[in-house]
C-alpha cells in the first residue's frame, strides 16, 4: 500500500457563512449520486507547495460530501526528485537535458510504487508528472489493478513545454480517462484520449493561512521575526526557484526603497522534499539580500508556518513576480486578505487579478517597482483594490467551487448527468 496522508475532518456547513446556504446545498446535491465512491488523490509530497495545500482540504470535504476519499503519496529517492524537477522545469520551458539516467530513475520509482498499489478505486486523480507513469505500469503487470477512471491533474503551465519532456508524459496521459488543466492555453497539441477539463485551483478560506487574524497577533508575529509592523512592508510568499524570480523581487524592492527608505521586504518559502532546487535558490536570495537587514528571507525551517504566512500576507502590498506560473495560489490568498497584489503577467495569474481593479500585472522589474510605489503612495486606492479582490476570490477561487467542479467531472466520467463544467475537445 502507498503511504496515506492523515486527513483532518472538515465540514461543508462551516462554509455557509462565506458562500451562502444555496451553494453548499448545490454541492451536496452534486455529490448525492456519487455516494461512497472511492476516490484517490495521488501526488509526490504531503507538504510544501500548492498541491498539498489544496488536497489537505479538498479530500476531507469530499468525505464530508459523502465520498470515500483518500490522499496518498508515492515514495521516491534523491535521484527521482532530481529527475522530476528536471522534467517539471522542462515542461515549463527551461532547456534541460533529460538524460537516460533521469528517465530510467523516474520510471523505476513509478514501477516500485506500482507494486504497492493494491486497492481498487472509482476515481484516481494523479497530480502532476511525478506519478503519471503508474497507470501504464499497472496495465502491463496486472490490468485489473488499473480499473477505475484515471484523471491527470496538471498544475503546470505547458505553453512553452520542451518537446522531449512532453513526449515523455503524453505516452502515459493519453490512456487516462480525463485530464484537468488550469487554462485552455495549457492544453498541448496532440493530446488525444482523455476528456479535457479546464478547472483553476482554489484556496481554503478557513485554513490557518487564510482565516481572519486579530491585529495584536498580526503585530506580534511580525515583531517575532524582527519586522516592524509600523513601517511599510511588501512580501512574496513562494517557493525559492527561478520561476518565482526572488532575485527580481529583491531588485524591485531596492528601486522602491529609494523613494520609501523605511520599506521592508519579506521573502518566504516552504522547503519541500521533492524540490531539491529550493536550497540553491534560497542561498542565491540570501546572497542577493546581502547585509540589508530590512530584507528577511525566511522558510518553514525558521518557524514560519501557516499562521505566520497569514500575518505576512497582510503586508501593504503582496508581490508574486513569477516569470512562469501554473496558477499561483498566493495571489488569491493575498487578495482574500484584502491586499492589492502586484504579480507577473504569466500563466494562471491573469485569471485571478483584474488589472487596475484588484492589483497590477507586470512584466519587468521596473514595472513591478513602479506599481508598488503607486500603491504605497496611495493607501486609499490600495484599500479599494484589496476589498474588490476579496470579493472576486469569493466568487471564483474558493475551495468549495473546486469541489463542485470535481464532482461534476466525476459524474460526467461515470455517465451520470451533470451540470456543465468547462471542457475542451482534444487538439488534433
């Protein structure tokens, strides 16, 4: 058996004050024909990154809706995670050489995990590239063990995917029953076989990272990390990797600091075991910060957990200066806290941010600095944008909407009539 992730029970009824009774009741009606269906979410890590955050709420809510949902993670090795990071980067457009050794390591770990896949499920959702070969291997060894509806959930922006990496993935995904992408733009030509659905991710408004935070607790957390709550603060909470551009954030901060000398910057990431590149970019960020004691480079290893992130995302301006981004949950998280967001005009970020109304989309360091300066100079405008952003997230990017979309997909794939969910036809 694969390693199961313990799930903390959650109740849909707790979301009624946020989304209203009608929407909660609609979700329960969607779930009724799926009662007791066995659902497995499968990925590579139980912590660190947006996928783990989503599953920690999505799976328990599926259970509360009447499904028999589980979350399991595959076991890996250092060589496997090095290989999957290279595959991930190549799928996002980085010119990476996928050596035969990398490909063999990836397949071998999938083969080992397939040997521990010993239960039957109605729906198996495979998240991202790490475990995507599992189904193919099961079909080779024991076709009966690959029963059920298999769905690949791609959280990556594939618009610039390198062909070598995509060729590695498509041979396995083509046999799936469904594939879910954040944007129709991410669907690659030639993907035939699975029904293709367009479903953006979402945040949990009741998680420790997103619930309301008393002002005294907010101030106390900042002070604990030597951040002055009475001085202007900008923050980026994201993995340390080249796609999040932490070095560019530091450069933009330095431009803004010329006009606002009291400005502080916080960079925070959760270091995940399936991301060996994280340490390299953490060290690069620390070196770029140098001896500027108004730059705080922190991680979960410094005691920064979800509550602390909650506090830091209440900065004057939230930044997400990505140069490639599948979605970027942190954008919706910042907006939910009624903070304006300045973010890269890439990937799934424009889905979440209304230009000039909830924040700004930028493409360069100079644009980032200019927009941050505007918001710091006009707190009233920043407050209006933040308030508008919270309502936009409430309507489009909460976990209850994501749950409803999954229920619709399950119903469609199992032949049960369902309300419409965004679907595109396979590309020629």
